[in-house]
C-alpha cells in the first residue's frame, strides 16, 4: 500500500473510532463531559497533514456525524466546516505555538463550535442549555495534549518502513 493510502487508512480508522466515542452510551455525568472527539481529530489532522483535508470532506464527515447522532441535518457539518476553515487559515501560526498556547487555541475552537451550535439552537427556538453545555470544551482541552501525542504516534508510525 502506498504512503498516501496508509495516511487515508489511518485517518479513516481514527475518525471511525472518534465517531464511535461520540455515540458510545455513557452514564449521565460522563455524558455531560463527552468531548467533541471528531472535531479534536480533525483539528489534529488539519494541523499536521497539510493539504489532506478539504472543506467538502469536513462537510461530508459532519453529515455522517449528523446521521449517526440523529441531530439536525447539517448541524455538525456546518460546525466542522467552520472549524476546519479556521484551522487551515491559521495553521502556520497554531502549529508552531508552544503546547500551552496550542491547547488554548484548541479551547477557543471548541468554544467557537459551541457558540455556533447554541446560535442554531436559538434559531430553532430551543431553550437555552445549562452551564453543563460548556464542559465538553474544557474536557477537550484537558485531553488535547495526550490525544495529540497518540495521533502523532499513529500518523508517524504508519510512515516507518516495514520489513
């Protein structure tokens, strides 16, 4: 298999795992803390593998996530397209930030995503969520360094020559 095929295979496996983590049933308290796994994976991949992601691919992944989570069609698609655009736009800066600044940037991206989802919910006339709504970005920024290292190892591991 070519290196490009290995890269896409690794990305597909990681995205499937992230999507499964999004729908995995959890007890009430843990469900409130569930980070946006797919967004975290996409942030990593756009940062580290330039040119492998397009806004159209982010849109398709978002639509699949909408179907998987039974949410409003286009909700995750819109939020992922905006997130991927922002990461691509500021990739050169974010990539060379020290880890604590990179984590702060990831936090800002995840909060931005929550604001977009909140905006859509208010347009639909849904009631405003409680303060628990803002916990997943905090959990996402806490797990970001370890997720970054794990994904980096998976991505680099697929590039090592095989005997």
